[in-house]
């Protein structure tokens, strides 16, 4: 094979490698998880843009939006359940939180108290990829969860 043949062969291999390098990779945006289905594990909370990261997965702080409007969760200290309504306009309302009035060590007691307050005073929510943000206090504060 001459130089021209080898060059053409190398060019074909180089183009094939370049073409196949993009196969199977997802370079587009991550698809948003649904509200119902995943277990949402606490990642951070606080004032929007100034959230404090917490060890939600280590502490077991999580919520689950189930079928028929049932919300369940664990605050790191106590299990709880509640009712939720997701309107056709996308508004989320949580009510009737039921859980034992547990006495927890800090910071778990603060997380529990703040989570109950936030859930019953929601002002909106967003899901971006696998991240859920529950906004409260007129949108100035939020709980941030990772979907699993």
C-alpha cells in the first residue's frame, strides 16, 4: 500500500474514532426527576443563595411524595406523614403533618422544627435535574433535596 492509501486509511480511522466518541454520551441537560417517586434526601437549607450544607444522607433526613397525596419522611430524629396537594397550576400545598413530638438532640431538633414549618408554609418549588427546592417565607428561604 502506498503513502496515499495509508493516509486515506488513517483518515478514515480518525474520522470513525471522532464520530464514535460522541456516541452514547449525553451532552444535553439532565432530565428533571418527577416530584413523586424518588426519595428526596436533604442536601442544604437556609436563605436562598446562602444555604448551609447538611449531612442529610448521613442523618437520614428525607421526604417521599407518594401516590394519593401522601407525604412521608424522616427528620433525622422522627418519622412523619402529611397530606399534599399538587394543583393543576403546579402549586404544592402540604398539610396535616403527623409525627411524634420527639425531643431530639441538636441540630436534629432544629432541622425537624424548620422542616415542619417550611412544609406547611410553602411558597413554591422547583425541580432542576435531580435537585428539588422547596421555597418558604415568601421564597426567601428553601430546603434543597437530592433525588435518589
